[in-house]
C-alpha cells in the first residue's frame, strides 16, 4: 500500500513538473522571444541548428576580392594575414585597405548556411555582405553599409556589428561558427556549432541585392593571431 502511495506521489510530481514546463513553453512562444526560447531548452537548440544545417552550401574564397596582405589556400578554404603585401591588380572587387575576402558564391534568394573554424584566433570578423559594398579605403561594418557581421577582439570580446554595436556575452568561446541567412525572412543568424547555441540574429533585414559570405581574419598581431579562418564541411548535429 505504501509503495502504491509513493508511486502516485511521484506521478503527481512528474505531472506537476510537466505542466509547469508546458506553461513555460507557452509563455515563451507567446512572447516571440525566440532567442530566449532556444536558449531555455537544449534539445530545441540542437534541433534548430540541425534545421539550418540542411541549407549548407559549398563556399570557397574569391581571390579577386582578397586584400593583398591575405594568404589563401589553394583549395580556397583557408585564409590568414601575412606581413607581406603582394603585388596584385587593384581591381574593383578587391579590398584595398582592410584584410577582407568574400566568398565566390553569391545568394539572392532562399536560405544558405556555412561554417567557419575560428579556433586559435584572438580576432576575427564573420558574416555576409551585399554586392555593392565599398571595398576601397576605410570600411564601416554595419547593416546600413551593407554588412551583417559579428566579431571577436582581444581574445574574449564579442560584438554584433549592429547599429548601435551590441556586446555579446557568451557562455563559451566558439571554435566553429555557423552563419545562416534566410533571404525572404530578412534574417542573419550566427551559431556556436559545438554548443548548438545561437550567438546572435539580425532580424528584419532588407536584402535587395546579392549577398556574399564575408571573412576577415584580422591582422596577425606579430603571430598571436596567425591561425587561419577555415571554411569547414558541415556535419549535421546528431
């Protein structure tokens, strides 16, 4: 009899907990705070990352856009900064001042996703840029100027380059960053792949032209930031 009562009590506690969680989910979904919703439930985070990973594209770097100080690998998957400026033609596509390179592939509709290894770096910028961006002289990274990016500075300072800039507080330092774009939804999202965690989303964006993957390995800082940015094959989260 006592065992039956204990079993009933445990069941009641489980039912109570489930009802509480159900209420929390309902409240979060009604609030439309999807970032909070995703961060509240680990299983949802993994499912969301897996969902966007299905839109993975094979991205390679475009040498015609690369700043002359950048070294690109032969397969177009890695880039790092050097101390030597190569003698390259100053074509209209090339970034003349900032150590930036774009992807070869452009996207003008639908959804796309790619992943970049940032392990071992103290500074980097990642995101997407519209085709008509200024590529000469000093550049301002902001949506108004055609850039939807996040960056790392000094090894632990993460920011979303929104207007105004937003400091990001991350639970762990990403070693691989996923970038997802939904053209029709006006969405650019960044993920910590290993943690299956959403880092930041630009929402309500207006995309009126082609978008290109954007990479800035940042100056190598005397070797401290010499590790390359590496475009990785996407292995969907289990």
